[in-house]
C-alpha cells in the first residue's frame, strides 16, 4: 500500500508530529481540498468559509472543487470523515497506550491531549467541534457526521475506563460511556474558552482539572 507522510492539521504542531495516511484510493486534488478545508474551517468557521477560500488554500480551481464535491456541505461531510481517519490513526498509535494500568492509560490520554495544545488556536482546535457549534440546527447530516466523529473517538476510551473500574471495584451511578463522553465535553469546552479568551493556557488548565477529576473518581474508599 502506498503511503505518504501527512501533516495532521489542527491537532499537531507542524514541526513535531506526523501521521501516515494512504492516498492510494484518493485523488491528489481531493486530498488537497480536504486538507485545505480542515485548515480554513477551523480558522474561519463553517459559515464564513467560502468555496473560494478552500480553493485558494488548496491552490486549485473551482472546477476542480466541483469535480469532487457538489457543495460546501458535501465538502464538510467529507472533511469530517477525513478528520476521523487521520486523527484516528494518530490516537491509535499514541504513547498513552503503553502503561500497563488502565487508569494510567486513561490519564496518559488526558496528558497527551494537553500536549497537543501547540501553535495558534486553529492549529489544535477540533474540526468537528468547531463545525457542530454552527450547524447543529441547520444541517442535520453534518451535525450527525460531527457527532459520529466525536462519539466514536470517545468510544475508544471505554475499554480502559471499564477495566479501571473493574480493577478498582468501582460501583457508581456513572458509566464508562458517560465518562468517555465527559472527557470530550471538557476538551471541546477547553477549546471554546481558549477561543473566547484568545489564549492557550486556559485550555491547558481545563485539561489539568480533567486529569484531577478522573483521579478523584477512582480513589478507592478506605476501610
């Protein structure tokens, strides 16, 4: 399978992290448009992004755009899937899977997310989280595409949460699924605050609180 180094936009600092993605079955110009969409939408938002902006960022014509996509919404739907594909590859091979203890793996995941807060705001914020805030009531298909991306990523955390609960005898009114989704709610909220205050450190502080909260959930009762 032919592989090319793909620079993960919006999640990783450009000088530090790369993911590999197959483009054997994807036309090169389509990949350029998708990469451009990931950058432009996270910088401008979905509503303010024009097809012309994406074409300019990709260095392609509108004719090339309409060869691959019928509309801006069609591009955004494909971009959400592409985002899941490339970020899924990154997270699947990330070092937070190394620790033997499932709780340590979960906490290492949180620390890994904090470590991605590098560069300018559009360099680390989430494409699907950005889009869904604008389109949740007006573009149902796009809303569902964003939900699918966020929820499927949250589901990758559930096995470690379940294992940590069993290992520590945790019996609670919360579930592995609810905690996995909460991690994503906190991280997405951290991105929103970083945008509102235009500073990265507030996002880092929120993720630090998430780390401490998870530790407290798994404190074993004494006696």
